[in-house]
C-alpha cells in the first residue's frame, strides 16, 4: 500500500430510521463534497440509506458523526459501519434506489 492509500479510509454505511423522503441522499452528497470525500449514496427498497464513503480518516470520521444525526426531518435509528476496500468513483454521487 502506498502512502496515498494509507491516508484514506473507505467505509460502507447503512443508515436506518426515518431517512427516506427527508432529503438524506442530497444532504449526504453536499456534506461529502464539503469534506472532499469520494463515494456514493442511494436509497434501498427496505427504507434504509446506503453509502460508500472514502477519504482522509478524520474526514470520514466527521461524516460518520454527521450521518448519526442526518438532515432536518430525519430520525436516525442506527448507523452500521463496515470498512470496505472497494475503489469509489472520483467525487460523490447519488445513485438509483436498489
């Protein structure tokens, strides 16, 4: 692993609660861009939101903390975090529901 890779952390999030219909995906995309994170976010048919987030470990940690609260109108019940090794796309995007 080179130094650039060692300075990045990639996590997959599953966020549960009242997280759809409240702008969670677009809020996540905006916050990720502000933190200079790569990855994506999407709704899941089971009512949860899933995201792949990659960047500097401190920025990823900040994103995780913010996702535990979410945007106004959201009520986050749980955030599952799993380290991942998937190479995210450059930038951050909103994907279609799966």
